[in-house]
C-alpha cells in the first residue's frame, strides 16, 4: 500500500531548520517514582537532579514532569492545592528553579503539567467556597448546584466519572444542614472549575507566566478537552453534543494561552492531553493559534498488529497534515499498562474498561515487541515521548499487595480495576536491594519486585543487547541521521499485510515484521539498528530494523 504525503506540511525537507519541539525526544518523569534524594521513600527533585547525567546520556531533549505542586495526593498530584508551591515531599520552589537551570545547562528543556479542569478540595478557593455557602461569589468559581428530588437528595445529573461512579458530591453547609452538590468529573477531592468565571481564566494565565518566567519551556495540559461544560447541565450525555467533552467554546481558552506562550522572546510550547476518537475534532486543537502538539493516544492504545498500527499512523499523519502540526508517538505513560507487559497479552491493545486483575502475559514476547515498537515509533516523523523506565524495559508490576494500592481508579471501581500503581513503581538504578535498587535509602512508597535489579541502569549499562543500550543508540541516531531529523515520510514497496515498511528521507528504510515467520531483508547498504539479533539476511518475527538504502 502507498500513501502520498508529498504535499503535506509534514514533508518539509530535512535541511530546513525547525523548532525544537517538532522532532524532540521528551522524557516523562513521575517525580514520586523517579529517584529519592533524601531517603524518605518518595522520589523528589534532589533525586532528579542527581540523575540528570543519565538523562543527558540517554539523549533526551526535554523532561515532562507530572505535577510537582502542593497536593494531598488524592490522585497522584493531579489534585493541585497551590501551583506556586512545590509539594514538600518533592522539595522547594528554589530546588525546582535549580533543576530547570541545571537541565538547561545540559541542553535539556523542562515541561510542566497544568490541570485546568479541576483543583484539589484543599485549594484555597474551594475551602472559601465551602465556608461561604450557597449563592456566594466564591461558589461561582465551581459548579455548585442544588440537588434533584423533593429534598435535593439526588445529584443534579447522572453523569459518570472518569474514575467510575458519580460526578457529584453533596456538601454539608456551614449551618450543618445537607446542602448543594459540587461537580467533579474525577475524584470527589478534585472539584471542577467553572471556566465561565473570569477569575478562573485570569488565574490560569498568571500560573502560566509564573512558570514560564522561571525558565519552563512549555506546559502539558491535562484532560484538555474537559474544562468547559454546558451551563444547562443536561441530565443525559449524548454523542452529538457532549455536555463536558470537546465543547466548541474550549478553543477560546487555548487561543488565550497560546498568546501568553507566544509573548516570550523564546516562545513556549503547549502540549495537550487530547483523548478524542474523531481525528478531525482532534486536529482543531492544533490549529496555528492553539496548541503546538497533542498526545497521540490512538497509536498507544492499538494492539501489536501491522494493520492496526498502520491505520493509526495513516490517520495520525492525515489529521496533522492540514494544520501543519507534528505528530507525537508514545508507547506508555503514567496512566497506561506498560508496553513491556501489554504486548505479551492475547489482546495487546489498551483500554481502561478492559483493565483487570490476572490477565496472563508472555513477558519474553512483550519485551521483544516493546523493543521493536521503540524503533517503530522512533522512526516516525514528529516528537517521541518516553515514559520513565521504558528505556529499561520495565514491565507492569501486577502483583502489588492490595493494601499498598493508592490509585483512586482502583477504589472507585469497587476493587475490580487494578488501577495505575503498577506502572508507577519506583525505578531501579542499581542491583542493590538494600538501597531499594538505588532508588533511595528509605522504604519506597510502593514496593519493588524482588527481580527489579535485573532491569536496573547498572545492570544494563554497557550491555550491547540491553533495552537501555537500544534506547541510547536509537535516540542518538534520531539526532545524527538527516532523514530522521526531517519530516519526510512515505510508505515503502515492502509494506504488506505482515510488514510495516516506510521510508524517511532518501535513504532510510524502517521495517517491522509482525508475521509469524522471518522475512528476507531487501537490498541495503547498511544496517543502522535492529531491535533484536538478525538471522543472516532475514528479519525475524516481532523485530524492527533501520536500513540505509539507495
């Protein structure tokens, strides 16, 4: 099959200079689990600063930090109490500024999370709203409403939470009586903000400037499609006019944010978490006056199947081309079952609804496929995201004791959903179990498997066959190969039902074998990199290769 992208904005010649973010390798840090600098069992900014040499050697261009702000951690930090304060578990604002500067000194930029849909129930605005009572100006910043029923005992709508269950919680008023309900599309500890209120808009723009002024190169926008609600609060959800997802009015918010980002001498970058099935609706967020890039969840959630991934690549490039935005490619993140486990399952796709305890997996097969998937995604035009630990081939930890689980998705499902803790287990740096495998001197906030040292940086460093070596080599080639620095892309003649094959530039060919048997390699001048050992002149199953061709 062939797809002509020669007229797409994505096919700019490789020699043209492009903004850094169009082809960047961006490494996601979940601070709580990256490295513990003070020995209290929780990852922190001191730990990240100490491990910057690892990130420099890996070759990444930027770090994306999930929320490091003051938070009760009801949802892993996505319940923000104060955007201008670093949570004491992670460090101080001064340490954050030092980290941003030290990373920049190594040529590594910083991206931070902003969560516009909601705040923590410990945020000063929400505490003031509870104290002020019904009808107060303080409550207008949120979605407080009287309940239905004779005594207001029923929630205003029957909307379902992203974390299972309902989306409304009833408060006790200052006089002790049952009172109004407030909206939370996630956990009750995360009250939704009312984006029709000018205070909400003005405060977020101030927060953007606060972090941009401290050297942050960009922001990642959490749950970017959800902040705007239908003010009539319809009781039912219909696909034609969703009351709180992807409403047309939301684009005014991001146009205003883009104006803030563009006001700096070195314009800042907006990256959206945009979960939408419709690629055309998705692309609207990437118009020239809105976000620069958005996460490509379609590619990440597809199963290990040539046809499925080919469809995701085609639809991604087709959606991004008309707006001239670069695609993003990612295999895992802090919400999703790790690729080095997921790809070994009978159903290797990802979906929150299908997540359950006890799903069998073939870890050896998953590792092999995760290696091939890394080369596949790194060869595609656009930016590449790497979730911490994927460069080590970390599997999902699926046997965590129930009494250590902390994710609200687990508890709000009634215990049927294992939640996201399994992809958030602290990283292994060394093979020394007594130091929590180099994570830190204290007992880590989530227990690590006994074999975690086998995946450690120390164990993999210098091993030519390790996942870490593969990632280091792959990222270095992305930077050094002109074809991979550019944005040219075309399907190759070798593309078939079981083989994904595409060309980058004039001389680089990427092949991925999804079939059950090895396939002959085409004529080539040089093998640049293979995800697994090749068998003579054949490409084994579940293997990817980059070839230099004529």
